[in-house]
C-alpha cells in the first residue's frame, strides 16, 4: 500500500465507533503501551487494528525481503552450529579455525538481526504516532 492510501486514510473523518471489551488488566497494559508510544489509546488501537487487517501493514515488501535473507543466513549458521556440536559430541577436537568462523558468523547474524529489529521497532513507533 502506497503512502497516498495511508494519507487518505488519515484524512478521513473518524465518525464511526467500535466497541470492544477488555479486562481491567488488559486495558491497563494497553494504556501503558499507548503512553509509551506517545499515543492516545484510541490512536494506538486504531494503528494496531489497521496493521493487523493489512490495511496499513507493518512490514513492506522490502522489509520482507530483508527478513527472508536474514532467515536464510540464520538457517545456514544453524546448520554449521549443529555440525560443530555433532563433531564435539563424537569427541572430535582440533576445529578451532572452523569453530571461530562459525562463532563469527553467529555474532554477525545476531548483530544484523538486532539492528534490523531495532529499525523496525523505531519505524513502527514513528508510523503509529503519525497515524493518530
């Protein structure tokens, strides 16, 4: 969905009301999350609902492509970690260079995943506040 459609949704008059029931603890958690996002409860729930319905999806096509590449990297690193674990369980030693490479790969992939997740979280917060 392009930026035009999102802007169009934001400009529409909000005259329809949806009723939902929450427990006291649920509404407390929702209020806390909305406050942490710098939003009203109404705006917060609206943004989450629109994302969940796919009207204003959280992940773009580019995001999904990045996540797919990261998943491929994680799977290949996982295979290498499993191979090292099996070799260790068989009592094989002397793979220090290979182990170092796998550990370096794990650290690299984890760092990239954390960086991307932080970027998604920050963008999501900015988009939510902008959709109020």
